[in-house]
C-alpha cells in the first residue's frame, strides 16, 4: 500500500527527532513493510491514515510503537566473526593485562537490539573460565527499543535466529530447546544485564573498558554521529577499547577516537596533549 511523500517526511522527521537516525531515501519501502502490521491492527484505511493518527496525539503510545517498528533490529550471533576474534585475542587480552590488579572488567554493547551480540560476548568469556577466574565482569546491553530489550532479557530465539552465526557446539552447550525455540541458559543470562537507553542521552553510569557500537552510527547524520562518539568517549577510560561494525570507521567523523595501532580494526581514545595555557596554569 502506497504512502505519500508528505507522510514519509513526517515519519522521517519523527524518527530523527526521537532517535537521531535518518531514514535514507532508498529505504522508503522499509516504512511500508515495517508499519503494515500496525496499520492492520488499527484497521487504518491507508498508510496516510495511520500517519494522521500517529501525529494527532490521540494515542501517545502510537508514535513510540511506530518508531520501534521503523528501527533496524538486524543482528545475529558472532556477527563478523573475525572482528570478535580480534576483540577476544587482542583487545580483551590487553585490557586483562591492564586490569590485572583490580580484576574488574566492564563491557557495554550499545544498540544491542535483541541481545545476540551481548550473549556472544558472554560466551567468549564463559568459554575461558581459567582466563577470567576471580574476575568481576559486567556485560551491559542497551537499546532504544523497549520491545527489543524485552526479547533480549527473555533470551529466547527462533530456529532461524539460532542458526545465524551460532556454532552448533555453542547452541548445544549454551541453549535449551523449548518446542521450536531456543532458550539461553540461566548461567549465561546471569552474566549480562539489559536496559533501555537512547544513544543521544548521557551514557550508563560508570566507565566501560570495552564498548561495542556496531552498525548503528551509519544511520546518523554527521553531526549526530559526532555527538554519539563524544558520549561514548565520556564513558571510557583512556586505555579503553572501542569496536565498530566491519564497515564503519572513526576517520572523518570524530576527534575523540583514533585507530588502535596495537589492534588494527579496533579503536582507542585520542590522547589530547595539554594546551600551552593549561600547562602554564599547572606550573604556577
């Protein structure tokens, strides 16, 4: 069912205002596919009629549901497996050496969707009990979508979802089959926590040694992308590790991060040299 240009502009503006994400012109088809179930549920005569109800404000939750439907929740276990090997063998190993005294590790998966990325990280940790023995490890997954976070907390996936990227040995070791679905084990779920969070807002409290923000920033404008990079940087210590999607980079988008010269493919915070004025003040 077709949607008018005016309705497309309204939805695109609403999506960007609430989430920072832009709706690319070539993804107009995504609007109709995403909102068709909502249109049917509300028995709206057309897409334009549905948009009219959204902007009318008669049901405050309607705009939230529309935005949730328009968000891209694409994710799967061990997505870009080479990147996870790099993170595990070099990024986490460097952090492990740096935190040997405190044995405390905090990891943030920003824009975690339905949780597959978070459980992937948990599996990397759980598969190496001797390496992480005696460590206190927090793995936090956040996403704007309340619906996605609810699914992540539940940790139950369809046969299709469980087969996407997950090795059979992990499926049998870490999941229980319940009829046609697969449930994450209680042990693995106990290693993680999930919460709603908008990347435009201040980050979750505390500092994170490792931050994953993968395949999210590409939906933002240049200005918003810079803002989000700043938010992430404020949540990391100087020696923290940032992991982006395979096709993403910090180059040309932010001054907060640089390519990690020790772990090519990962990123670290840029260490800004103190200004001459600040050095003069410190010397007084």
